[in-house]
């Protein structure tokens, strides 16, 4: 997301300002104190976000009989609550190779409070994984961003159309 100077209630967000997210658990999660402490520690290790970002940060993954479960933080540095809907998640290698893809409705994670980080577990079935063995290190999870719609013109059209017509 592009950084812009934005006025918010007499406070100015500067381009180099970063936001540390606060841990937020889904109301239905029953977290043991030890697990809460681990999530707090891992959240503190996450890099800060630029203002007005939505991010996903992978923590770890564990094999299951029917695929893998990835634990990640859904993070928001927005100044208001947000609910995320249908989206596609990617598992990527450190070189950017797509290791897995899953489309799901993220409304199940509930409404994210402002400047928050919510842990969630994502199940990837074998059909959603594109490799036999996922690396334990050097991987990440990301939102799949669709490129803006583009018109692919033949060279002859490209040369004959004005920029306004394109």
C-alpha cells in the first residue's frame, strides 16, 4: 500500500512512521496462558507496519493427516476496525515460488480491531499444496494480489491509438 501523508485528528502520519500492532484473539478462542504468552512474544517479534496496511505474517506450520496447518497473524495498521472477506492466500518460498494456494472467506476471523494482530490457523489440503515437502524455514504466507485490469493490444493498435483512447 502506498504511503501518503494523512491528517488524522490533528495528528500527522509521516511517511516513515511505523505502527506496532496489539495482539487480539478471536472471542471464540479459548487460549491457555502459556499459549497466550507465546503469541504475545511472537507478535512482539513481528516487524512494525506502515500506516494503513493489512498484512499476513506466517509463524509456523505443522503436518496433518490431511495436509498442513499454517499458523499466522492477520495484521492491520488501519485506524478503524475491518472485516476481511473472500481472499486467496499463497504459501511462497524465499525465492517467490508458489508452494500452495488457498481461497477462503476470512470473515471467519471476525472483525479486526484498529492496529491489531490476530493469530489464526489455516488448513491447506494436499490439493492446495504444489510441492511434496514444504520447507520448515525460508517460507512465507501472503495475500494474493490481483494485478489491475489491463488491455493487451496488438502492436499495430498500440501505435495507432492515442493515450486517451487506450
